[in-house]
C-alpha cells in the first residue's frame, strides 16, 4: 500500500517537503480546492504506472526552475524519479479515464473501447493474452523481414505478387529464343515503316447553297406608305421617274426653300418630310443590312475558289505519295486538269464583286444574276471526279495488298514474347530464388501465428463470457444503487479495435430506448444530448467500480478524483457504500474532492470511520509583487494531515439534529435504519463541541463515556453534576451495535421502530440540555 508521501518538489504547484505527520490508512480522504494540485497528483500516479519519467519532467513548475524531487513510500519501498517501479498499480478514476476508456466525441476507431477492455478484463486469461502479444511481436518482426523482400520483388516484377512470380515457368533455351526474337524485331522495323506510309486521297467538292435574296431590295420592301406617297407626288409633278433624285433630291432644294420638282414651299410639304423620314431610317437600315449580307455572300463564293485550290494541291500531294511508294508499287498516270475550273472560278469571283458594287451604288436597283448563275452552275455541272477517284481506290487497294502480305506479327507482340522470356530468366536468378524461398518461410510463419492468435482469442472469448456477464451485472447493480435510469443491456467484446485489438462494446437502455456505442451517430447522440452530465458521471463511475467488485488480488490502489459533482449529489450515499465495498475488498483507496461535506460524510460513515484518515492539500497563494495591480501569482501546495473536516462542515451537526427531531416528531418506518446509524455520530459531535480540547482525535464515544464514568472530582469538567450519565450510557449501548459492520445486517432486520424513536428522543433531549 501507499504508506506516505515524503517529498514532491517543483512538480507543477507541488512543493511538499519533509513528509507527513500521519501515514496513510486503507481509506484516505484528501480535500483540496480547485487548482490546488489534485489532478497533478493523479497524473503522477499514472506516470508511476508507466514508469514514465519524461511525463513527470514535463510537469516542471513554471515559477521555479529548481530540480524536481519525488519520493513516495510504497510497501516499504521508495519510489523516486530515478526509480518509478512500483509493486502496486494505481487505478485512477478521473475525466481522463472517461475520455480514454468510455467516450471521446467524434471518435472513429473507438480506441477508448480497447482501453476499457484492457482495464476491465485484462487480468482474465492473462497467459493467453501474453501469448497473443508474443505472437503479435513475432508477426511484427516477420513483417519487417517480409517488407524488403516484397519491395525488391515488386521492383523487379512490377504489378506481380510473390505467388504470381513463383508461378512463372522456366523457358528452355532462353538465350537462343531471345536472339531469334530480336532478329525478327529488327526485320519488323522495316514493316512498321511501310505501315506508317500514307495512302492516296479522294477528290470531292460539295455544291453550296448561296443566298441571293439580299439583292432583292425596293421601295415597297422599305416602306409601303413611303412608296405610295412618293409615287403619287412624282406622278403629279414629274413625267418620268428617276431614282437619282431620291438620293440627291435634298441637294436640289432652292434658295427659296421650295421643292425642285413642284416648286411648292417645303415648309408646308408633307411629302418632303415623308421623304426625309424614309432616307433617314428605312433606307439607311436596308443599306446597313445589305453590307453584312453581301459580305457573307462574297465569302461563300470565295470559299468555292479556295476549295478548288485545295483540291488542286491534293492532286499534287497524291503524286508525291505515289513517288514514295514507287519502290514497291508501280506508278500510274493520275492527274486532273483544274485550268478551266480555275478560269471559271476567277470569273465567278469577278461577277460576284460586280453585282455587289452595282447594288451598293443603287440599293433600289434590280440586279441581274443570270451571268453569275451560269458561271456558278458551270463549275459544278462540268466537274467530275469519278475517273480520278476510281484510279485512287485501285491504287490504295494495291497498297493494302502489299502491307497485308508483310505478315500479322507486330513489334509489340514480338516485344511481349521477349519480355516473357526475360522475366523467366530473372525469375530463376539466385537472388530471386532465395527471396521467394525466404518469403514463403516468413509468410507461412506469419499465417501460422495469425491462425493461433484467432484460436487463442476464441478460447479467451469462452473464458471471458462469465466474467463479462458478471461485469455487466455488477455495472447494473451499481447503476441501480445510484438511482440511475441507465441500464446496460449488452456488454460484449470483439477484435475490431484499431490494429485488430480486442475491445468491449455495449448497448445501454435509457427510458426504454436502446442506444449502441458502436453507431457513430448514436454514440455522439448518447453522450452529448441524451445523457446529462450526472448520467454520464454515474455511468463512468459504475464502469470503473465494477472492475473492483471482488477481492484485491492484483495489488491495486484506487484513486477517485472528484467522483461526486454538484450535479449528482442524489447518489452520494450510494457512492459512499461503494467506497465501503472497496475497503471490504482490501483496496487501499484515496478519495480526492473539493467538497469537504462529501468527505466529511464519508469520514463519519459508521463502517468507514475506523479505517479513515483525513488530509488536506494546503495551498498558499504567492503574489510576486503585492503592490502591483496586475502582479503575477502562483500556488504552492503541500499535503497536511487533518483530524476531520468539521471546520468546513459545522452545519452538518444541525442537519443531523434536524433529522433526529423530524424522526421523533413524525418519523416513518423507512427512516429507522438511517436514524439508528446517526445517533452515535451526533453524540460524539455534541461532546466534541462541549470539550474541543479534551475529546481530541482518536477518542470515540465509548472512551468519552468511560472518562465521564470514572471522574469523581466534583470540580472536574467531566463530573456528572446533572445525573445524565445513565442516559448517555444507555444510548451508547443501543447505538454501538450499529456502529460496526460485523453482524450489522442481522441486527438491522430486527430493528423496532418504537425502540429507535425512543432512543432518538433520549438523544435529542440529551443534546438539547433538557
């Protein structure tokens, strides 16, 4: 057991020197305010478990760079920074236990479930688990031997597994075969040259559809109203129509501003304004559209000439192709005369340009397309590529016949055969043969180990079924004692943890809802939305305590860091009962808390008081510059022994007093056991308040009564002046039966309500001075 803290220096806030005046007992209650160093001490215990000196060195005090010092006395042996080995294991319950064993938000690999398996069932099937660890270590070694072999093989044989490499067959006369294939490959290179040569191209010219509607523009199309009024005006005033006046008429206006044709004043002439509107809008718009349409028309005509020129070039290209094939195929006479077509296409372009220019000069003139159409049709009616293309097809067939006659083998197929033989030669080199043999040996050993691991896990599963079942029942019993609505429906294990590690999985029921820890969405939903902080704390504490529901046969020391929170005070008494079970099972237990009332209740518990010691982490707050408004401060902590926590919980006396008073005035059968247990502590507290210097720590009610009984000096404080001794003696005789655990349950069953109420009233009268 942990006997004493001798020294903790320069480890976070701890500056404990010179040991403790009191050794640790089976149950050690340690009070400390937040920030005083409770969590740091828990980290120290965990580091000792791992013999992890570096994690302790990481806790170096910021305010002091002095040398760290650690000395604990465990089982008559010293634990120091240089010797962290301990025969006992510190089992720590704190927030880190919950995070590392039960729940981590958004966790994917559920490493904490594997941790909890190690924590809860690691001592079951220990020898088999050790064998599994040994086999895993062997497999890791085998893997490290296999990896370089597979790397070398994959480099030499890309995309092939060792099994496929082993299956490669030997090639007889491999060298001779390679020479033959290489010679064929060289010959085939000339064949590839012929296959890459071009064939002749056919001649083809599609007749386009030319849009000539852009040349049909007249006044009627521009403005019917304008045409009617202009024609009417001209008919009345001019015998012969001439479009020239429309384009230049505004320049013929006389100095008197009269119409040049009818001599009417233009200021009063509606036709003149109509004419202006026509010129300014409709005519100009039509002119702009013709510009665009005529450009497209001219480009279409030009494209015909370009295509004819391209066909002429193709004829020359075909002649070049025939000259290239002249070493293998006889040339033929292959030509086409484009001279006439060339002259016609030039005339077509000139005619196109001419009709466009004429239309641009007089937009309303009628264009004669007869000659243009004749030239256009002449090109496409006279052209005939049939004879030429027939000759091209015949020549191309000669090329195909020649190439097909060269053989079906390709350089790629021959190279593939070369690669297969080369690979076969490489497969049977000494280096590869050795690697394949080693790979087979190592891999078979690894597979054998893996098979054995599976067998061992199956055996462990059978062995652990009962343990897991008992573990589940124990957790539910604790949850029930906590008055929790949570129950564990399923508790099982599998080997699907990270790296194939064993883990525990569980399903809980909460208000008739089943929630699985393995479902990612439910997992997060359970812990973040469904369960309160108190529920989570109760579940975590139940998971922890169930591990220690049997006799301490693995030398564990229990550390409970703030097992009670302000949210779960309803289960305080149940937690105290669980702590009492730890002591019964021979677990030395340390309870850290920032709640002195909780620790005081544990200390005053009738079963636990005889095995309990009280301590406090005494924190002094150092101010480096008291006169500075924003000076640096730090905490310096050490552990001191305390007789009790009465200085923090004086009001608990009043609570016990009221409990007695209420029971005497209107008590119920269900309260009798609790009241019977509380009679003795309140008597002791009353006498301690009366004689704080006389009835010191270690003196219990029986000793106090003895001191009063034996006092004969009437001037003494202890002399029974008022004849109350007989009353307190009777109360002591009644209450002592319920102070100790031996035979406790049998006597409780026989408790009589009226008897308890009578003694409670006597106690109440005694401590009230009646």
